[in-house]
C-alpha cells in the first residue's frame, strides 16, 4: 500500500464553512446597512417634500392636555404624557393577564366536567366569546357601563355621597379594597422575616419528606410561619420604626458613592458577566475527556458575547449620565421614598394637629388651610419668601397660578406639589362637610388630619378596608373618590373585562387541550397507585399538562397586551389613545408611531423572554 | 482537479450573481422612483406637476382639473357643518363650500367626492394628498399653520369654544367656578382640549377630561352621565342641542350652552397643503367671491339679473370683473374659467345664502354676530376684486 497522506488538510477557501459563514454574516450586515442608508434619506426627502417635520422636541415640551386617568392627569411634558399612557396599558395588561388566567383555567376544567350543565355552559361561553370580534365586545361593555346609576346631585335616582362596598356609577365603578395604612411598611418587615424563615422551614421539611417518606406538610408549615409572623407583626409592628434610620443611612451611602466608582463597577461587572458566560459555554461544550470541540458557530457566539460585554462596558464608562441617574434614583428611593415610611408620624405639610384644630376653630375651611400649606411647601420653587409669601397667603392666591406665571419654570415640574396631591383626602373626601364632621360627628382632629393625609400615624394598623366613596367635588359635582377603595373608570372597565373574557376563552381551550394531551395511561396509573382524583390531578396530570399549556399561554398573554390598544375606541387613556392625541396636537405622526412600535415591541419581547425562560425550566430534562 | 475547478467556477458564478443582485437593487430604486411618478401620472396629472400632487410646490389645481372631481375632506358628522347623507353626499356649510370650490374649478358643483375624516386624522389625510382641501370645521392656529405644515384660507365661520350642561345647574353666565370638580367630555385631536385646560386652570377650577374619538361619542357619554359637561365649538353645541330639541329627544332648554362670551377664538375655514400658492389663491378667492356676493346683495336667484346689469354702463364694475366679463385676465391668472365665480354663486350661492340655509335651522344666526358683514359690525370682509 502506498503511503497515504493522513494529515488533516484545511479545505480550500471557498469550501471552508467558517469563512463562507462569516462572509455571509458580514455581507448581510453591510447589505442591511446599505438598505438603511438608502431608505432613511428617501424618507427624509419625502417628509420634507410634504412639509412634514420630524423631530422629538415634543417629548420635552408641554403638550397642555389633560388625561382622564393615570399616574398624572396633567403631565408636564410629552414624555410624561406617553409614560402615563404606557402605565395605563401595563395596568390593564397585568390585571387582565391575571384575571384571564384564572377564568381560563376554571372554564377549561369545566369544559371537561362530567356535569352536563357545567360542561355545556363552558362550551357556550367559549364559542360565544371567541367568535365575536373583540372591538364589538368592548363597545358592548362600554354600553353596559353607560347604564349604571348617573352621578348627579340633581338627579333624584343618584347615589348619595357616602361610603359603599360596591358603587356602580356612570362615572366609574368603585369597589371596597384593602389599602396599606399607617404601619404597613413596619409590618412588611415582619412578613418578610416570616417569609425567609418559612422558606428555610419549607426546605427542611421537604428534605425530611424526601428522605424518610414521612408526611411533613412543607407548604402548610411554611405558610403557618408566615401567618404567625404576620399576626404578631400586626400588633408589634411599631418596634421596627428604627428601620427608617437604617434606610436613611443606606440612602446617604448611595448618595455618597461617586459616579465614577459606579461606572467602573458596572463596566467591570459587564466584562465579568461576559467572561462568566464564555466560561460556562466552554464548560458545556467540553467532553468528559476535557476536550472542547468547538464549531464555528460556537466561536461566533463566544465572539458575539465578548463584543456585547465590551460594548456594555464601554457604554458604562463613556456615558456617565446613566450611572449618575442610577445613583440619583437609588438615593431618592431610599432617602425620599422609603425612609419617611418608617417615621413615627409624617408631616407632609409643616403643620401640626393642634394648628389645624386652631385654624378650623378660627373659621378657616380646610380648603383654605390646604391652599396655605400648598404655598408654603412650594415657596422655594415659586420664589416666594418673607413678606411676599405672607402676602400670597393672605390673598389666598392659588400656588398653581403663581407657578404658571413664573417666567422660567424649573425643569422638573414634579417638584411642584399641588394642593390636591398634598391633601388628597381634602379633594377626595368630604370637602365642604369636613368642618361639620368635626362639630357634629365627633370625629377627632387626629382622625381628620389622618384623613387629609397631612399626617400618617405609623402606630396605626398596617392595612385597612377602604370602601368606595361617592364624594362631592368642587362646585357640587358627585364623583368617586380616587383615594378610597379602587376606582375603575368606564373605559378601563370596558377594556379590562373585554380582553379578560376574550383571552380567557382562548386560554380555556388551551387548558382543555393541555389536560387532554396527557396520556390517559397516566390517570389510570395514578388510580392504580391509589391516588384520589384530586391527588392525581394535583400531582400527575396538571404538572404534565402545564408543560404543554405554557408556550401557547404565553402567546395569549402577548395577544392580550396588544389587544389593549383597542382601548382608544372606548375612551380608555392607554398608550395608543394618548399618543393619538399627542400626534395630533404636535403634528408628529411618524415619531409617535415609532414610539408606539418601540413600546409594543419591547413589551412583547420582554414578555416572551419571561415566558421562554419559564418554558425552558419546565421542559423535561432528557439525558 | 476538475472538481476543484468546477467549485471555483461555481463560486465565481455566485459572486457574479451577487454583483448582479447589487446592480439589480440600484435598478429597483430607480424603478421605484419611476413607479411613483407613474402612479401619480395615473392620477391624471401631467409629469411636470407630479411633485405638486404629493405636496411640494404647486400642482393641486392641475391635478384636480385633470381628475375632473374635487376630493374634499369633511367632518364625520357635525350638525349643520357636515352631515353625511346615506348616499355618500354631504350637506352643511362646509359641504357647501366644497361644492362652491368644485363649481369654481370644474364648473360643476356636484363634481365633489366627500371624504369624512376624524379630527385626529384630518391633517395626515390632507398632507398625504388623499384630499385636495379640508373644509372640516378646522381652527386656524399658528402651530397648524407652521409646524403641522398647512396653509389656511379665509375664515368661513367665526366660532368660539363653549360648554354645554344641564340647565338645572348651569346658566349662560356660568363660569370656571361652576365647573370645578366636573368631568368634561370632548373629542380627541382638537384645539378644545388645550383651551379647556387653560380656561379651567386660569379660573382656578380642577377638572377631568374624558377624551373620545368622535364628537358623537362625546355626546353619547354626556347623555349616559359619564361626564357632567360636554365641550367643543359653540356652534356644534348649539347644533346638537337644537337638533335634539327638534326631534323631541330632550325638552326645550333642558341643556344650556355657556359662557356667553366663548372661552376661545375658533376661526373655522379651509385648510390646504403648504407651499401651493396657486391652489391657495383659488380656494381663497372662491371663498371671497361668496363674501363679495353677500356684500353686493347677490344670491343664486338674482345673480343673472345683476350680472346683466353689471354689463351696462351704470353697473357695478366689481361684479363684472368677478364674473370675468370685464377683466378676464385676472381669472386667467388664477387658472380658472372666466365664469368660474358665476358658477359658484349661481350653483351654490352667496355667503349669507349658504349660512342661512345651513345654520338658521339649528338656531345659529349671523345677524349682529361675528359672522355678519363688516359693514354690519361683523368680520366677513373680502379684499377688493380688481
């Protein structure tokens, strides 16, 4: 036999998959950039040709229109306007996802019930809801909301001002709700300690159960520990008042960190994560003999990971604003937001209970007291001091008017605390009748001040029932109090109930399919082992069904998220509705559409990333 | 070796194909440009005016003439301004001005296609070239004139924003203090949203604003008690009120429109794309011709008589000029037929005729108001036609 060359020979360049692959990647990248380079100027030309300006100035300028509901109904800038819309969208999405999941699971199981009526009812529900367009359903619920009791003091059938467990009115639906109250944050520390101990107890009991087979009730005991701590904490929560000092110190500490230090830490962190990822990746690829056989694809992934890590590190080092903002937010969170939650009493305004009592006795209405406090609290911002301030107080000039007339407004309008936020209870509550309450109903000034949210007593209960309240606002209008119970506007109601029922119907079918997909042998085997029907559902069927259900469930969540954009049709102030008004007021249609796309794209990607993460964890581990 | 060669050839072929693709790309780009031009030409314009049809420069006039029909943007429904009929036509003062423009440009007041647009989409529809002009109770504001990229013609109706509420709690003298704490309904994408916030905030009132897509929905919400008051241009409110009173849906004066002096200036008139002065002149002078006819006491019934009289020695020379009898060069410079404005007056009518026909039935009168002739203390005034 002749000598054959066994030497490994590199393939010629045109057959080397590495080179071909990389060439293709790079060519595609440049091709893409070239298309962008062609399209962008073309779009610019077309826009200019039609006299359509394109810009983002509207994000920082004041748009000057009110929003019906949300975290800020009179936003100062375009960016904040869009934020209000985004938060509203997320609010309806999150509550809709939870409710749709519950409804879907129940209906899906009911669809498999042996009870004829239950079974048929579930079928009718699914077939009806699934086959009617969602927009029509929204109109239907909006019309239903239109039939509720009219809130008008001149209407004899109206609801009188007062507290209600449920108040379905034309201006919204009010429901009683549990509300965090005075000692909530101290109490949460008790609950947190209980949860940590419960976690460890659960682990221990579970281990014993696994090892010995003895029933140790891990879930029950963990829950019991949390409950015991919650009950003790209900009475003993004031002892954690000192935490406020610690939180304050943390806040100060965060504030003391130089920006540069955080930049370095973040950059090093980014590099470290990159190195960790590459190392882990190499470990995964390593054969038991310790040899890593890497394909070109693997190299490509590692290089990408490295480039991304370096990119992030460079970003953190170059853009100091990100780190500075992070520190600011951190400091604000601890010092300004969290720390005051632990103070024994919080005076939002610099006024004591005795002062309020004296002023009420002197014949001042609570609105007048609030107006004065509004001026005093915002004095710095308004540029008032000494005699000017006293004059303004005496003239009872509304602070907002002075603010509006300022020649140069401070950048952050957020720092302005309007009276209605300062004493939400005042506009919210019983307004004109408060004075009478003090005199007639035996309400104490402390209670009054607490009601006005001027003072919150940390020794008070952690939670309280807050009933919906029909209140008199302004010049004799009836409305639901925004601070009592939960308050659902007709728009929110229509969108929420429509997307919940609609998505619920699809989820029900997914649940049914998932349960049916578990082989019948599993149920029979469970029965043979002597498990009851409930046990076999709990331990055998549902865990396997859930694995099948989960991926399509994630798709339904995405659908729900995107379907909320129909809210504009029933006057719900979600991102599309708010953006629509914005684009119309500013003429910036394209930027607003880009904003919408960015929001929905990133929301969907985040949601699907979460779903994928859990999906991967749920997959069968195969060897 | 042969195998290698064939591979090499194949690779070369790939490269060549890739290059071919590239050149193909650039070719496509050009075709896209051509394609656009072709599409616009298909619309009926000559190649020189294609740019104008999509916005820049002139061209709308030629495009409309070539198309033989005027695309007019109107409201989806505003009592007495635009009321869409089941057959797709429209009545109302705005619709009549669409007809007047069609009469001037095309000689036929019926050569109009009405495009109902919502308040929020109207400017995009106009800027995208889907309509030639907007007669859609649109308020002339500085930002719309500049930022939004529009030009405005003479105001055809001087309006002001008002509020409407039940008369058992509001009167025509009600002010900000009376609406403190109320929820107000209005439709999205109009000047009213900003006006009402400003007005309430200046008056020290705190209000909530429920924004719906169309004004008819705002009325529905108001009737259902979703909001306490409804706000838009006073003319619209009066129109809604009177038409509901006439149909017996509400009792007479169950609702009241206030305050007496409107909370804002709302000059409503035609809007067209920016930088098309040729088309702008046509729109403006069509509107002015109805003003001049108002001033001269002309209307569709006596126009022939007055035109004939203007031809005589002691006739009104301005009428003769306007109807192209005296100095046809003005009409030629405008790019219109000599008797274009005669068509406007004879087919549609003078300003007072259009106004009375549409707005009187809903209780809006011009006498003594801003919408009367300048000689009567109003603001209706046309520059001289010479």
